[in-house]
């Protein structure tokens, strides 16, 4: 099945259920106009990135970030690379008192491209007075995945579900 027809199937599926909200790319500009920011703190305190490189047993690299958007609510994002052909993007979306868990599979070449850009930019910031937060690179990464994904799965949860502490949420058998 071609990538185009898969995307068309996903769009058709989501249109049937008004409560399901497929994610789309987020425009990024210097004014951060598509994000919800509180006026009393520096925006870098409201959105930052965490990079994990784990080669202990098997290669597992993760890039995590979170931010609040005007169109999609609060997003907690994790890109995950396992050293193979496909990677996963996990997104927990909180919007209108509902919680959605998105699992999006994508080619590892996308991960490699964006993680290299993230690392280069991070190293360039060493010694700067302003801390590196990597939001622009993370948004580019997020948008790149949403424009070129292989598989998109979505689950709806109630606010009482503890999706942040429940690691089995992301297990392959769960989906």
C-alpha cells in the first residue's frame, strides 16, 4: 500500500470520530506564535528537550520534549530510535479535558537526520550564556515525522488514567 493511500485512510478514519485529533505539523517562527506561553517566565522554562543515549544492552536513543500549543493543547513528545529500520514517535496530547496517546512509526533515516542537527546545534551552544533548549530542532523533527510517517495509531484515555507513569502504554503489545 502506498504512503499516500495510508494517509488518506488515516484521514478518513479520523473524520468519522470527531473526538479523535490527528496531529499535524506545527509552524515555527521566532515569535513562537503557535505556542501558549505564560508571560511571567522565560519560554525556555516552559519547553525544553532531554536527550538520552543508551548503549548498555541495545542501542536506544530518545529525545523528549514538551510544550503547549494553541491548536493541539499540551504535547509531551518522545522520539525513540532502536538501531533498526523503524523508529517511534510517542505523543501524549492533553486537549479539552481529554487525553490522546499517539504512536507514530517512521523511518530511521529521519531520526538520524534530525538527531545530528540537534547534536550539532547543542554543541554550538556550549559556552553560551543562554541555555540550549532545542525547540526549533525538535519542532522540525516532529514536523518531519508527521510529513513522512509509516504508521499512525491513536488511543483515547480519560484524565484519570495515569498515562505518564504507565510505561506499558507504549509497549508493542498494547497497541
